[in-house]
C-alpha cells in the first residue's frame, strides 16, 4: 500500500490459470475493499501470452490498466493477475499521476510476490519394441529428459517432456534412431 495526495493504493498479485479464477479474485477484492472507488487490473495467460486484458475501471482511458499491464510485461510473467485498489483521497492526480500511481502499485505487488519460474515444455510419445529399450533410455539419460509416463510391454511407450527450445533437436534425435517412432502430443 502507498499513498499519493490522500489517495491510497493497494496492490495485489495472484497466480491464475483461467478467467474464472480472475473473476473470483476480483470479486473477493471488491468485497474486501467495498468502500474503495476503483479496482483496476491487468492479467496475462498462456505460455506465449495468448490472452491478456487491462481494465481502467472508470479511471481515464489507459491511465490504470495499461500501466499495470506494463508491469506484467516488465516482470515477464504469465498466468498472473494484478489488481490495484484505489481509495480516492479527495485530490485529483491527473492522468500522469494516475499512470505513475497504478504502475507503482503493480510494481510493489509483483516485487513482494514469490515468482515461480517454469520452463515451457513440449510433450512427445516414443514407441518402440522392447529390444530398443537400452537405446531409448540412454538417450533419455544423456539428454536429461523428464519421463512423464511409461508403458512397458511387448511394445513400449514412454511419454517425455522436453524444453521447448530443445524440442526440435530431441525430436530429430529420436526420429533418426532406428526402430523408434516419436510423435508430438498436443496440449
């Protein structure tokens, strides 16, 4: 929380997976801060930041939501909602003052949050006959790949996850290995 000319700004950051969770958090904050004037927010979802939104909640256009969204981009986070709640203090801040206040509120919320870094992975299914087990397991070990699931029968299947930046190389490695098939599993 910080103050600017009597107005109080409370910043909150939440990990979210979908728009339903976003709505829940916003409603919780509206109930918690029912006397506040504005609940401005921005969120970003997806591995490639496919979905995002910025909301000024009655403040002048682009004076609240976009500065908050700018902090999401600056911190390079996704699957995150940031809400800055404003209690009006009686003095108008002007567009420049609002931009600075909402940016600062979002920045403080993100700085005080634990940010979890995750790799962006792709998933592949390997199919092979049992005699190829040693070859497959050696590649998995050498490349430090993560086994998600495996089925060992006459025909074996192993589901692996690979960092996105390594995915093409690993795909070609298995594709060029005799008697092993590899297929990308779509999310």
